[in-house]
C-alpha cells in the first residue's frame, strides 16, 4: 500500500468553494470538466526513477542509476467518472556499464525508457473545490532499451514486461490554470533478471508532470 503524499492530503482537506453547476451536476469549468478532453503533460525535472542493480555474483552496480531526461503523461476522465492515465512515457539517460562488469568491453544501453503496457484507470476522489483529484489503480509496466554495439550501431533489444504495478495518481489545477499530475509506483523485490548478467530489484517511480 502507498502512503498518500502531502499533496494528496492537501487535496483531501480542501474546502468547498462557491461555484456554479451544470445540468449534469459537474462544476462549470471544473477540473473534471476540463479533463473530459485528453491533456498532455510534460515530465518535470523533479521526476525520479530508482532501481537496485546487481551483477551475476550479487555485487552492486552503482553505475546503473536511472536519470529521467524527459517524457510525458496523458490523462483524461471518462463519462462514467474514471480518471485515466492513458500513457506514461518516462525517458531515461544512457547507462554505461564499464569494462569487466559483464564482459571485456564497456556496454552502453541507450533509448532506455519506461511506459505503460495498459492504461491506468483510477476511481478518483475529488477535492471539495473541484480542482484536485487522486486515486489508485494498476497497469502493466514495460521497459524499452537498445544496445550500442562496438561499431557504434544501435541495436534495439526486446521490450521487457516488468510486471503489473500498483500506481497512485493525483492531479490538481493551480489558480493560473496550470495542471500538475503525480504518478507514483514501487515494485519491491526482483523486477527483472538477465540470467548471468544483471538483476534489477526494488524499482520505484515518482513522476511529476505539468
């Protein structure tokens, strides 16, 4: 279970603001109404990905440290009230594994990224003022990556399914109309194993988008 973040707790304690309602019961110009149309949010530099990497002998590989370089989140609400994260694309910096770690030569992994294999659907709780919502749901998480050969060519590797992950999602709207979203997950224990080479464990993702 994920502990709610401070922003989620803030949304939960927001007071009901004076507002007008439309015929369908929604607040006119509310965040929920705005999200009836798909919104595209860019990942902020504060987004993080963490993972523990070990070699075939169980030794830590501290140089396998993901760094978020970009990406986006796509959100919308459905007519029956669900909050959807239709797409989450987390782009990561190249990973360079030094000579001797898993072979005689250095290994460079490029075009590394995480994305959803299935859309994330959450039954949201709405703040009293209508400008924030939060919920949780599950979705498949996929890993994309490519390897740079010794000749400098980029060779795409097979997409890896990291498993079905539980996510929390929160979205809010500032007074100036700017939308912010947080999408978080944590997968404890072993996440993926390249037999005889690398084991990835304890994956965490904390995405900020706006």
